[in-house]
């Protein structure tokens, strides 16, 4: 198992919410496509209360590092718009 997939599955277990899916990077029913054609993963949380009560506090306490740090702000903005 790749390192990122293991990390995301551990995050699902630790937070007790969401699901992790492995996707094909080629063509996923016209919905997803990556230029490289490499497979990728998705961490999906569909309950607003899980996002506001678990995901956001987690990433506020443990911010992402490197390039991926730019992923969290849209999540925070989206959750604030819902409330």
C-alpha cells in the first residue's frame, strides 16, 4: 500500500468519519481525469457536523505542511459558508 493511502486510511480511522476511495486517473465516468493518468485517492466527508466538529479542528491543531497546506483554506471557507 502506498504511503499516502495508508495515511488517509489511518486518518479515517482516527477521526471516525469519512471514507477513503482509490480512483483511476484515466477516465472515471467522465467525472475525474488526471493528466498523468496516475491513480489517486479521495478522502470524502459528507456530513457538515463531521467537517466542523472533527476535520477543521484537527487541521487547525495540525496544519498541513508543504504544497498541500493550500488545500485546507477552501475547506474552512466552505464550512463557514454553511453555518
